[in-house]
C-alpha cells in the first residue's frame, strides 16, 4: 500500500469501515511511513475537536426559523405547505452550515502536513535533513512514541537488504561497543531511510541509512575520513553527523559530544571502505 492509497482510505479508516485485510495493510504502512502516520493523527485530532465543538453546545435555530417565517408570511397559498416542516428544515440547514464550516477548517490540513509537528516538537519551515533526523530520534527514542520495530536480527537483516541492498553495513555501524537493538523504515524529507537503533549500556543512538540515489549532503563539513567528507550539525542537545559512500547515505544522531560523534562516524566510514575493498577483491578474483 502506498501513500496515495492511504490518503484515499483515511476517511474509511477513521470511521472503522475497512475490511480486516485492508486495515492490516494500511496499519503496516502507517508503522513504516512517518508522514502518513502524522497525517492520520492530525485528522483524528481535528475530528475530535470538531465533534466536541458541535456537540458541546445546542444549536439555536430559533432566529433562523423566525426569519424564514417572516419571509413566508404573505406568500401565495401554494407555499403554505412549506411552513409545516419548517423546524426540521431549519435544523438541517443549521447542521449543513456547521458541516461546511468544519470542511473549511479541515481542508487546509493536508497542505500544511509537512510543517505540522508532533506534540512537543517545535515546528520548522523547510527543515534540514539534520533537523528532521533529530526530530525523528527525539520522537521515537527519547519520547518513546509508539512505533512498530523489528528486533529479530534476521528480520532486520532482510529489511536492510531490501531497502539498502547490503547487510554488511550493520556490522560497520556496530563500532565503539555499539550493539544493534531494533530497526524500522521511516521517512526523512520525503525519502525512505532505515532507522537503526544501536545501544551502548543505557545510551541509544540512531542511524538513518538509505541507498544513495544522487542526493548530496549539505551543511558544515567538519572533518574527513580518507577522501570522504563528514558533515555535522547541532540540533538542540543532539549531535547529528552525516556521511556518504559511493552507494550509501548515513546519518547518525547521538547525545554524545561533537568530537565523539565524529569519531564514531570516522570508524564507520573506515569499516565501510574496508568492506568495499574486500568486495571488489572478491569480484576481481
């Protein structure tokens, strides 16, 4: 199931009208797509707000009824039959007006979805990849937002092969005592990444990895590993580093110092380069 299908099915999902099989596919997509999950959360929020606003007070239709009655008085007799069901008509008219007002409130939400923050996360206009990665780490690692994670090593390996193409990156990322804990698919700036969480004691770091398809990391170039430039940025209390090999884009989010974060990335880049040399040597033989 893709994002367009989720958008189309959203109203039926919220009203609980989906078949179990379709519902399972949609919920699986929500577990792997941050943008769609955010949009559904916002739709649910707006629906609750609108429902409370409508049901929280009685609709005073008396002025509407009186106005219509005044307009009807003096009309030809052929219109007099219309006055009998007048209260019901006026109530329906008032309800339609409320629904139209609700539609006006709800329609812009899809246009603004990219700038709509999770609760407690500061909204940013045109966030950088480093800010988006830091927000994802904050939501899912620090605040423990409910997500579907894969923790079985074999399942993680299959996920990485499917999304990235090479599972050896899992070993390269396990540097400085970091141990792989869990993984899921997520989206950063409209691109798909595998979010890998590694642990060292009670500390957790986030790697975001994707198969490189032409994108170039921007931002401050802090240091280099061989001929590869390492980028970094500070987002709040988090350090975000970025690097690229010929085939991969990797982001690292930590609560470490800038120097420690760059040291981890340097080791990762060296390991990836070594694995690439082994791979090329195997092909040559």
